[in-house]
């Protein structure tokens, strides 16, 4: 799953550790999400969206098979 987390974080001039602290996760978690190596829980995804005042869909881009649903 791709995401726009790094772009949003940088638009607010935040360091990864600052965002992690605000969300209650580690800097390493933020790094892993930004690199697409970790998909956050739905709870964390909602926290991220709420923090940036946007929707989950505007941050996380699911690129699964069109025939999955």
C-alpha cells in the first residue's frame, strides 16, 4: 500500500520523531509506514488522518487487485 505520509509530515515541517510522539508511536514506526514497509492498524490510520485533518483514503492508497471485492 502506498501512502502520502512523508509528504504530509514535511508540509507541516515535522521530524519523524515529532510525528511519532504526537501519534504515540516510535520514530521507527513512522519511517516504516513512510517507506511502505508497514501498514498501520486501522486505529493508527484514523489517528494519522485525524492529526492531518483529512481522510484515511487521502493518505493511504490501496493498489490491490480490482477483482478482489
